[in-house]
C-alpha cells in the first residue's frame, strides 16, 4: 500500500522527535543529508543517526519544534518529487525539504536550513 507524502512526513517527523533511528531510516533516502547553509555545514545521515542514538541513550534527546508559519508544496510534473518550503515565524527563516517517491513510498532526500538572504532563492 502506497503511503501519501503527508503520511510519510508525519511518520518521519514523529520518528525524529521521538529519536527512533530505525524508523528514520525507513523514510530517509540512504544518501539523505541535512544542509546548514549559514554555517556551510552538511550532515550525513550516518553521523546524524549516531548523534541521535547517543542522545536518546543518555536521556538528552530533546529537539526543538520549529514554529512554522506556512508550508508550500511544489511537485514536479510527474508527481514523483516534491520540494516543501517551510516559512518559519522568525522573519526570513526558511527550511526546505526535498522528497522523492522511491519504489512504493516517499523518502526525504534533503533537509536544508536556508540562509536568510536566500529566502526566495533557496534550492
């Protein structure tokens, strides 16, 4: 059974906030990365999983929830890729998710925290 993008996002977010690394692996593409443009930093999924597991084991996994003001979904013509722009409550703060339909479900390929000055050009 195919899961819709919204269902996959919900499962992925729940897995992240609860620190369930095995569940994250289901919804994250094997080459998933987190890009922090302002710091010029790219985090691979493997180093991220290790950090999450360590924090969960030590009882300190408490990721902050983003204060999202708007979400904009942009699908490609074949509906197999989607870029989601999250405009945060803080002025000029934008987060971009890039999702791809892989085999029978959606997987996130990239999570990008955009620079303030590139708000409208984040890609």
